[in-house]
C-alpha cells in the first residue's frame, strides 16, 4: 500500500445508468412481492407508485446538489457543506449502514435461490462462493465491472419482459383477474393508505440505485452527466417495477398460490410459464442479483474510499487505490467480508435496516437544496426559484419523512442503535465535540482520487457553475 493510484474517468452516461439499474435489481419486485402484497392487501403497484413519486422529487434534489458538489461524497457532503459538519457526519454514518448492507442483501438472495435449487447443500457454501467471485470481479477494474453489469442487466430486463408477455397471455385465458386492464391492482375495497405507506417503505430500498450512482462521480467522463444519470435511473427503474408488479398483481391477486411468501420468485416463474420458463426466470434473477451485487459492492467501496482519503477512517487502508487496477482493493475485500454475514440473517430484517439509513439520506438531500439555495447563496428571488429550490425539495423531504415514520419497529430500533454508535464515534473523532469533525470529502482528496475529466464533454457547464471538482461555488449558480 506504499504507492496509491487514482480512479479512472471512463464511465459514460449509459454505463452509469446501467450500474444504477443493476443496483436496483429489476427482479427484486418478485422477491418481495409476497411480503408487499400481504402488507398492502393486494395493491403492490400502488406501493411502488408512492415510492416512485417520492424518489422523483428526491432525484431532482440530487441532480441539483451533484452539480454544486461534484464529488463522490453524496448526501453527507451536501449536508456538511450546507448545514453543519457534525450533522453531515451523522447523515453519512446512517447512509453507510444501508450501503454496507446492500451487497449482503444480494448475497442473501443468491443464497435463498441456491437453497431452493439444492436444499441438501449447506448455506454457507453458496455465501462463500458468491462473495469470492463478486469480490474478484469488482477488484479487477471499474470498466470491466460496468461491462459485465450491462450484460447481466440486459438478460434480467429481457426475462422481466417475457414474464409480462406470459402474464398477458394467461390473463387473456382467464387466469388470475381474467383481464389485462384493471384498476384493481392499485385500489380496491379494503386497501388503506397507512398500509400502502408501509408497503412503500418495504419497496423503497429497491430505488437506492439512483442515489448510489453519485458514488461514481469521480469516474464519470464529465460531472454534467450525473443529473441526467440520476433521473434516468429513477424513471427507468420505476417503470420496470410498476409494469412488472401490475401484471404480477393481476395474475396473483393474493398469496394463496405461494408456499413461500417471503420469496415467491421461483413459484411465480413456474406458475406463469412452466418449468422451462422457471429455469430462465431463475437465471434472470441470478443475473439481476449479481448485477446489483457488482454495483453495490463497487459503490460502497468508493464511499469508504472517500472517508479514508479524508481521515474519517484510517487513510492508509481505506484511502488506498491499487495503481494497476485503479480500484480501492482493501475496501472491496472488507465489503466482501460483510457479505459473509448473509449466512444467517433474513431478507426482511436486512431490507428494513437498509431503509432507515436510505430515507434519512433522502430527507436531508432535499433539505440541503433549501439550505444552499435559499440561505447559503440566497438565490430564491421569485416564484420560479421558490418553486424549484424550496417547494419541490420541501415536498420531497415531507414525503420521505412520512415513509420514514412508517418504517417497521425493528428497522427503527436497529437504525437508532446504529445512529447512537455514530454519535459515540463522532465524540471520539472530535475529542468530546471540542473539535470540528473532519470532512468526508474535500477538494484536495477528491482531486487525488481521480484523473482529470476527459476533454470530450457532453455539454457545456451552465453559466456560473463551479469548475468540476470544486467543493462548491460561493457565487450564485443558475439551475
């Protein structure tokens, strides 16, 4: 670790969007279908629609802030620079929980698939094999990771499309609801708003991919790609979830046909298209899980890299970049070690804990837009700027706050424990809150991490926008 390298700027718009969609795991809609259908009384698409609306508002806020602070720091950098260093640290700490757990979720899902196929084999074998393979791929190179992710993502989306086609055929033949077009999957007798909100908290972790793409800012060919990549990831992922859940709910109005409600994906494949389609459907689920595992593994390793380069974590280990592979090897191996915990945890528990950190990060990103534009740079001067910089992010913050208070008790308890540990660690870093906490992100460390931006820029920077890599403008920026 004596000589450290740099991240390489070689990711274009669609590579970043592909990593975001891979992170979101298109087939996860079928993994959680039974849980959400039970929670919402057969209105899974409504839960996804609510989550999508919330995420669109939040994606607008991310798009605004990533142009002001074009670094891999994401929510904690925005909060630190616009509110306070201590608060930014705690937002980053809660975000770290969901980033660390997401790769483990994919490992856990892969373990469940293999257990259903080979029930006699010990579960730890699949966890170890998955972890070793994923860690090796992510260590090799970011470009290779993105290319492999794209192949797996295309296969997964193709299988989801085939499921929709089979579902239409079955519905036309009288299966399920017996109709192709119906409002029943969204609203019907017995559906309550409180239940839909709880269902939305379960599915919202599926949208975290749009937040994760901000971690690739230092590897994007140009920072101006990031707002487009964020919004395209949200819209494309939301569309896949909505369409797939709509046809699944029509075909399976309740959970009576499933023997395993916690993860009915294998049964959904068999009941929809028979044994042959079930095989391809499971293969697609594996592909989507691996794609998500690659994207989440790569993303959290870069988050730890930022923290290491800025002294929040030990720099020698966490801030190291292999000069040959241009990847943070120590962090990647550490995340692999966390994945090994998938031997014993349940999917419902881990997904609930992930949502705690994610929703806090989303809420504060919305609030940072107001803090920066309305108070820090005082750019709110008319109705247009008020709508863009106050009303829109305020709606996003309120909506994410509503989802946060609707979390299951287990998620709240686990999240509060993690947050308490963060406060204790913050006290240690600041020697009893007597010193300012070190930045998760700063210009010097950010410049060290990545190569200069490529000359072929996709679009000219907006008038008054900061130079790429700058920590943030002091002069007003037009959005």
